[in-house]
């Protein structure tokens, strides 16, 4: 099976990604909501409904960041399905833990919502453990995309689903041009002004999105890595796309 050869134009080394997201972690949630106009909430809302939990088996969210999709799945399961969020940036997980504690304090006899520090390319879980393995806006940051997908598939139960929510580009040429201009000229300036980090995270964002496969190309890679019945749904004119594949 062919491996994805990542372009050298964007530095996606583990050390750089960890430092970059560690630096922006205090402003990460605010900037996500501000720069997307709150659309990121809608995208997660669609995700947990289009790939809804079934039964009581646990769910894993990788590259979880500050835990928003893990929390969305935990709420969708009404606190009765165990959810694990995994990320290799400790500063992000501190914020995720704070959010989860607030949610779990409000729940009575709720299932466990926990966060662990782990690299998506080498997950510390046994085979076939989770009914859903999800990732939101993090797969393109994994150094080797195919290796990350294969790990997600490995820990997913047979018949379970691998769910990928990721940025993409609009199919409409005019809209794609306007969006790309905003993405490259406006968003990085606002992001850097507010985040003030030394690793240029909001210049990295448009570069990583423009080089990452989307639509049928990413769906084909998911099939090559071992998933079947892979579907994808563009969201908000194609600014984001939701992919669902079955193990």
C-alpha cells in the first residue's frame, strides 16, 4: 500500500507542531470561534449527528486539542458513553481537562470523559476498542497522514466508524478565490495579532490546508488505508468537509 509523501513546503514535524499549538493554546478557542464566525460549533454539531454513537462502546477523539469534539460526543451520548480525547500537546490538554471537569460536575453518574497525551501515529490503545474514532481539523497536522489514519483504524472496532472533519476548499471558483484570499491575507494577520506566537501558526494554517488532500482525494486515501463505504459531505459551501468510513 503506498504511503503518503508529505510535501516539504510545510514543516509538519512533531516538534514544530507541538511547540506551535502549545504557544497558541491560551487563545486557541477564542480564535477558532472568532475567525470562523462561530461556524465551528455548527460543524461539530453536524458531525456528532451524521456520525452518531450507537450502543455503549467508547469513543476516541484524536488530535483533540482543547477537546471540543470529544465534549460534543460526550454530550451527544448524554454522558452515558465513555469518551477519550488524545493529543500530544500538553498545554491543549490542560484546557480540555478544565472544560471536562465543568461538564462532568453537572452530570449525575456520567460515563468517564478523559484526556490522554498521545501521538496519533502511535496510539496507546489496544486493537478494536472504540466504536467511533474521530478527528476534527487535526489530521492535516499529523506528520504522516496515512500512518495516522491506520492507527485510527487499528483501534476502531470492526463495523465501527472513522470520522474526519477537516478544512477544504469551496468548489465554486469565485467563492474559492475569495476564500483563499481571506485565508492567506486576512486570517493570518488577525490570528498573529491576537495569538502572538513565534511559530507563525496562522500562516501555517492556510499553507497546510492548501496542500492537504480533500474531497475524493482524501476519501480515496481513507479507502487505501483500509476503510470501506467512505462518504464525504461538504459543509458551509465546502469550507469544511465531513468524511465517514467504516472499518
